[in-house]
C-alpha cells in the first residue's frame, strides 16, 4: 500500500461526518412486574466512513431520577437537530 493510501485510511478513521440521521424513536421494553416501560429515545446516525451508530437517551425517571422523560426527549431531539445541521452544513 502506498503512503497516500495509508494517510487516507488514517484520515478516514478520524472523519465522523454524518450523512443521514433518523429522528428520535421511543424504545420500550416489556417487564413481567412493571409491564410496558419506556427505556428512552433512540437516534440512529449513519456516518460516511463508520456506518450506522445508535444513540440511546435513557429515561431514568423510575430508577434514580437523574434524567426525567422530558429531559431525555429534549436531549434526543437536540442531538438529532445538531446532526441535521452538520449534514446541511456540508
């Protein structure tokens, strides 16, 4: 492999350019004792050189109460909007 090829591969390792993003979707899990419980909101981002990555913004309201459902939703939509701006800005 040539030096250019190596340099190109190294550059691609650090290039996390998003090319697509899906809006936040609610992720639920069924428990025997609690029933249908919201885990949080998931945003899927597709990167140019790294493929698809899923980010979960967890709803912690029932366990530790560090992050409420509204806060998790807001963080997911803020992240989604940030990635949308990065895609449009290219």
